[in-house]
């Protein structure tokens, strides 16, 4: 029985082992460390935090220390 994964080598012997996949490097997969993606994400999260603190102060009349002290 012959399948698509079986190949015949240069000596005429049947090789029933699976064919190895081609090795490639994923350029988009590395999103850790000091990359442009990480820096952009960090900046966006900092902007969200800053705007949230300003909104907290506008709505409550106290800063973050005052809100935490009143808990």
C-alpha cells in the first residue's frame, strides 16, 4: 500500500516516514521585548490610564490619593 507520504529514496528503498515540513521564520510572531509593537502598545495603555485619571478627578473632585484615602 502506497500513500502520499511514502517516498522512494535514491537506493530504491521505500521510506514510510512522514515528510518533514519546510522550516520557516515567522517574522510577525516575535512580539516580546523592546519592539515597535510593544512600545506602541505601552504608549496607548499609558494614554488610556492618563485620561482615566483625569476623568476620575473631574467626576469625583479628588485625585487618586483622595479616592484611595476615602475607601
